[in-house]
């Protein structure tokens, strides 16, 4: 392993003037984004391929990253979407029987920068106290004043529509665990429920679990209208996770309004925020967000505490949807809203599909199936 002084130096500069020195283990150049921390001990591959991290630089709080490499099975999208990756210590000699490549080669294949040697405990503490903030990673410049000017000038997440940058551009069928560019049969299967997924940055495990639960899955671009989706005659609609500010997505909110009440609807993360707005509510930004696989939520109906995987920086303000939806879950750390239900629709702020994370709430996919079956029975 090369000595630290032989590695390429890198700087992480925050918009509040904070400077963290480290070394590049992957990539070269400069990249900017909102800096957030993720508390997962494992699952870095799922994190970096989650489209919800578009526009963000992610710092892992677990100190050793890269030790099991990258494999072909744990992809959550077709590529990498985050802007930069920060770790305490990178393991350059991964070992795992499922491994197909190293984290370094994977990041570099998508032109992404990975840096190590950063004091991630100090960085996390700064973000917890001050809140998520913009930052810049550079392997090219040591001019802190110049880097600070660049990061202050770059746009933040508020008001930005990042969904258009991660959504598919052509509808596709999800079949046998992969995307297929073929038309869905006009005639519906008698054995399977047809689900239309609005791709706001959908994770593959959502699609895998829908198929596992016996659904015929068709994925639409985020720009699709309610008319486009309902023309498929779906038994249900799923509004997916995704990046950026939910308040910057009025066209998706319009689509949600068009389908809610006509077919059962399930919203996940950004999809939950979209439904909240479709009901006339509004969202607000959290101080440093929830990013990790150990967030406790309470099920209001059962009183059960469930451990969830989460990745979001915005939340629905419960009072704004009061009397229009029933709160179903709330976060035990900060009491923020984590779910709501209406007669033919329900949504959660967390990720029931996990990947990475615990599977405590995977049962929600079965609940969605039951809701569609009931809806299908009423049509008959």
C-alpha cells in the first residue's frame, strides 16, 4: 500500500469556510454538491447507485469502506448519481466472492471522485450542528479562497428539479429482474396485477419487490401525465423515490392529483412528499436530513417500533395535510412525519424496499397488493 504522502492530495471545502484535508483514492478534478452524512455500516454500493443522492456529496460515518468491493447484483440503478464520495479509510484490497470490481474502479468508470483520510467524525459533527451545506471537493487546487467562492456560487438543492436528470426517458417493462424496452400487452394478465411506476429516480429494489409480489411492472418517465398512466389501465400506481426539492416538481404533483382516487396509489420517499402536496400540503427542509439504515419509526396503528432505511432531506409538514390524511408513522428521533394514509392511497417517507438496510417494513408491498386486489374487485 503506498504511503500517504505519495497519494494525491484533496480538499473538501464547506460553504461555512470549513476545510478538510485528505487524499483522492478515485478520480480527479473538482465536484460540488450538498454535503450529507450516511450512518450505514454497510451498503455503500446501494448508496452510491441510489438516484436520490443526485446533487449531493456523501460522507460515510463508518470508518472503513471498500472492503467487499462492488458486485453486479446490488445495483440500485444503472449507474452512479452522487457528486462525490467521502470516507475515513479506503480499503484498496477488497475481498468477497461476489465481487466483480473495486470501489475505486467503479467510481472512476463514472467519472466520480472518492476521497479518504478525512476526519469524518469532525465532518459529521459539523453537519449535525450547522446543518447540511454545500461543499466542493478538489484534487487540483489548494487555493481555499477560490474554492470557497466556487462553492458559494453553486446552486443548492432548494428549488432545483433534479428528477429530470435521473428519470428514464422512455417507458419500459421490468421483467425477470431487469429493464426491457418492450411494450406492455394491451390485454391484462388474469394472474398478475398491473402496476405503473412513476420514475422519479426509482431504486431497482422497489421494482424487484413489486415483481416478487406478483405484479406486472411498467415504468414511466417522471414527465408522464396522469392520462398517459391511466391509459395503461393499471391496477395501481407507485410514485417512487427521487432527488432534490419536492416543491420544485409541480408537474409531478399534477400527475399525482390525476391518479389519486382513480386507482390505489403507493408513495415512497419523494413519492410521499408528492402525495402530500397533491393533497394541498407543503414540505420543509430538514437541518441535516435522515441518511442511513437505522432510523426508528413508530407505527401509529400498532404501536410497534420499526427500524428503517432512510434517505431524505425534506419532509411533509403534518399540519398541512391535517384532516386530509391520517398519520401512520412518525420518526422517534425528531418526531417528523414518516407516513400517511387515505382511503385508496398510502405513503411512507422511509424506504420499505431497504437496499441497504433492515426489512422490517417490506410488508408494505404486500399491503399495496391487497389494496389493488380490493380495488380490482370493486371494478368488477
